[in-house]
């Protein structure tokens, strides 16, 4: 996608650092999956990731954090989460689960 900020670069999948400030609290998330402009560095987040960021930031604020730095959990990525959920449902719905390891 063409970057809407610089109007020059294209965005590519990558990661970024997101800083959220609320009152006297600052929450920093490192390694957040995003589409990042190769020209200016502006990032674009999926709606689900944005929702999770705000939820986790709110939890930090409620705990009384003044400054909190968090690494994004890989399992939080919506695509990975969807794949893991699908794999679990396939395993749980299988009629014939193996009873011993295959050698």
C-alpha cells in the first residue's frame, strides 16, 4: 500500500515500537507487527493489534505503572492465533487420536 503520510513509499510487513501515553503513564511495546513505510517509517496496525495494545496499556495503567516496557507476544499476532485455534480444533475433533508416539 502507498504510505498516506509521505505519499512516496510503499509499506511492507515488519515490526515497530509503539508508545502509548495516558496521564502520567507511558507504556512502550517493542516488536509489534505492523506494515511499515520503507520511506518514512510510518507504521500501520491491524485493528485487532491496536485493540490488544490499548487493552494491555490499560492494564498497565490500572496497575499504577509510570513507565512500562513490554515485548509483543508472538502468539498475539492474529494470523498465528487463527492458525493455532484451527490446529487445536482439528486435533480435538479428530475421531482417532494417536495413543502412542510414532517412531
